[in-house]
């Protein structure tokens, strides 16, 4: 496995200034935001596709920094009920695919998206319970009439342009939010669809990330290294469905933390060991969203922690004691 980072946390700085620092703390590969919610600070596919000189400069910057791009991420809601919003996210995603083709990148990261409750809706509607029956009917419509048709079409476009893996982040608020929904979409839309396994979103739902790894198996295409701390006292009183602002850490049921500040070393060693058993040997991409730490401190602590937990050498082909 290799240590990576979601470079969007340094979107306020030029990429050529950021890369030497990232390399100095042990980062080996990059995940670069290319649209949607992460933005395009370091990589604007539409602009790079139109300007060959700008594209060459971008390639030269990456090469000079000595950190290859593992993937481009474009986290949006491509099935948003508002047409203008939906089309903007879809355009970003397709432009990211086309840029991946030019860069020789075979994997792209995103969200499944979430439709509204009808073709006339204005906002997404995330269904979390089966009753009243309105919710079950809505969920069936969202999947059969919107989500599955969209991703069947999108996987065809991606495959035609050299993409081999679409890693969807399982994120509450979107239709794919756990292993079961990920595998449902994969069964319908094909094996280009896989998981961006971000344990932070699973932990607060009560999902054991190791159980998720064993359920997903070879459908794991990417991993975000991000932790979550569940506040036992607040959760006991209010449950985990918490809409308070992320900055209200003292009163929330859970908060995102840098790796090692939500769960201990053994927890993460089990996580990494099970990734290896499942056959995953790709990037652990640090995603810093810890509101208690600056970007630099949170990233450096996560990088140091993961360097102690990661298994770097190839899996042994034999066992000397057998």
C-alpha cells in the first residue's frame, strides 16, 4: 500500500508549492480534486481539455513534484433534481473522465448522488426508513427510474474513455451510503462500479469497517483514511442522526477526526490487515476533515500514524515456518 492525500485541503495554495511539502512528510501519491464539492483549485478539467499548453504545464508540475496522480476525484450529485445543478455536476464528471483519459488515469472517485421525490422536485430526498409506504415507493422510483439508468449510461461512457474503476464514496445523504447499497448499484450497473471505502462515514452509522471490507471484497477500489469519534454520552441521549453544525463539536453525537484520534492503533492495524486479506493494494488517501486541528497538524499526525500501521512490502508468497 502507498500513502496518499486528498490534495484539496491545500486548495488555497499553488500545486507546485504544495508538492515538495507533501513529499517531505511521506506522501507517495495524490488524489486531486477535479470538480463537484471538492472544487477545481488544482485541476480544472474543462480548462485543461481546451488548452494543450496548460495541460502540459500541469503534467510538468506533477512530474517535477515527484508525486504521481493516483486518481482524480469529482464528488457531486449527478442526479440532483434541479436541472442546472445536475447538469453542472454531470459535466464536471464527464470532463474529469476525459482528462483521466489524457493523463492515463484509470480510476475516478465520486458520489452516487441522490434524486428528489419527483421530476418536479427542487432538493434531494434521502430515504432512511421504509414506512409510511410513501418512503418505500419513493426509494423504488429513485433507484429504478433515475439512479440505475444514469449509472448504466455513465459506466458505458467511462469505459469508452479508458476508465476501469469508478469508486463511489459510501456517504449518507446519497443513495449509496453503505456496502449493501454499493453492491446493489454494482449488480445493476456493472463492475466498473466499486467502493471508495471511507470508514469515517461508516463508523457513525454503526458499521464496523472490517465487516464492510469483508462484505465488499474485490469491489474496494479506493480508500480514504479518515477517522470518526463517536461521543458515547451525546449518542446515548440523541442517537447518531445529528444535524447540528460540524463546528459544534461539544454537543454533536460524532465528529470527524484525524486518523488515530477517533480509534486506536490496533483498530487501524486491523483495518489495514483486512484490506490486505481482501486483496486491496492501492492508496490510503488521507482526507483531513478534523475541525479541531489545522490542515497541517491534522495531516502530519495522520501521516505519521499511518506510517506505523501500514504494511508496505508485498505479501509473502510462502511461510518459512510451514
